[in-house]
C-alpha cells in the first residue's frame, strides 16, 4: 500500500496510461479522482475501481479550461481536505496529422498538452502548498528529446515545454515540499486520438528501432508514475524518466 490514505487526481484517466495509473494508485491505497472529458469511459474507470474495493470518483476536467481546474481542485479540497498527488497525463496525439505543418493543429497541441500541464501545475501546487506538499508527475514523451518521422512539430514542442516546466517547477516548489517529475513514454499502444500510428507497417518499423524489441505496456508506465508519486522517490525531483525500452539511449 504505497499510497495509503493519499488523495490523487489524474487527468486523462479514462483510457491508456491514465487509466492504468488510476487502477494502480487505487490498488496501492489512494483515493483516486479520475478526470477526463470522456465522461462515460471515466465513469467506468471509477466504477471499476470501486467494484474492486478501491476508492474513486469521476469528475469532468477539461485541462485547457482554467475554470474547470479551479472547480476540480476546490472539490478535492472540500471533500478530501488535501491533494497529495497530481498526474498531468491528459494529452492529444500529434502523430500523422494529415498536415504535419498545420498551424491550427500546432495551436491545439500547445493548448491541450502544454497549457493543460501549466494549469495543472499552477492549481495543483497551490492546493498542495501549506498542506504537507505533494508529488506532481507530468507525462512528456521521447518526442521531447529526439526526432521521429510523422510527428507534428507542435507535439514535440508541447512535450518539450512540459519537460522544461517540470525542471523549473521542481526548483520553484522544492521549498514547499512539492516534487515535480516527468515520465517520458516511448512506443506504447496508440493514443485515443492517434491516426496513422495505428498502422501495423509503421508500428512494426518503429518496434525495429527499440533496443528491447517490443512496444511498452501501459502498466510499465503506470509503475514508474507510481514510483514518482510515492515516498520511495522522496529525494527525487526535476527528473524525466524514460520508459522506452532503450529508445533514447541509442
Ligand atoms: N501512447 C503513446 O505512444 C505515448 C507515447 C509517449 C507519450 N504519450 C503521452 O502519454 C499520455 C497518455 O497517453 P495515452 O497513450 O494514455 O493516450 P490516450 O489517448 O489513451 O489518453 C489520453 C486521455 O486524455 C484525454 N484528453 C484529451 N484532451 C483532453 C482535455 N482537453 N482535457 C482532459 N482530458 C483530455 C483523452 O480523452 C484521453 O482519455 C499523453 O500525455 C501522451 O501524449 C503517449
């Protein structure tokens, strides 16, 4: 029970890695506030947790909307008294957009991926400050560090922005007992919003480039998020951990 009695909010938790983190956190004793914009799937995740004896609720939280953040964090503090862990996981894919130089899509990628995490850090840290501190875990990507064919520049820019905000926020909030770290997944199951990355030929070629020779599993990312969320990483802040089978080590 590595998160016993902890209160955790996870964005984009209705599918993929956010869902895996929510189930994992609940198994480790946390009360999980599952948030997303896909209400039916998010509600199902919270129900699944409760059906297994865990504690969870679903709340709609559009990470691009500051009023939505204010409402969610106020709800957490009113009902649970504090916020111990925030996972800024929500995001949209920048892979194989029909126009890889679309300006409108650049703006959307920065809006959801980067602004969403900025607002999360802002409101999450405000809730943690003065209440015992906490842990913020941001989802970046290998695209923050390396180039890949078929990835919109805006996706790389948004993930690079999250990586930079992670280091700056870690220093800014260290004195308040708030740790801020990042997890950078490599080749994982396609995102809900992916287009061509579901193509088996593209995926097979990508897997060839992974030293471990396989795609990662969402649980393998959730386990690293858990490490950064828990007291096992109590002296770790400002780092980005690659979960990529060695992709960026080459
Ligand atoms: N899947 C991969 O290959 C991969 C690789 C590297 C990094 N990542 C990153 O990991 C994170 C999780 O990805 P995933 O694979 O689980 O994707 P996913 O699409 O399964 O999950 C992302 C969730 O974010 C939600 N979301 C989208 N816009 C939102 C908004 N405005 N407000 C709130 N929620 C919103 C979606 O509804 C979805 O449930 C993302 O930040 C992604 O960029 C994914």
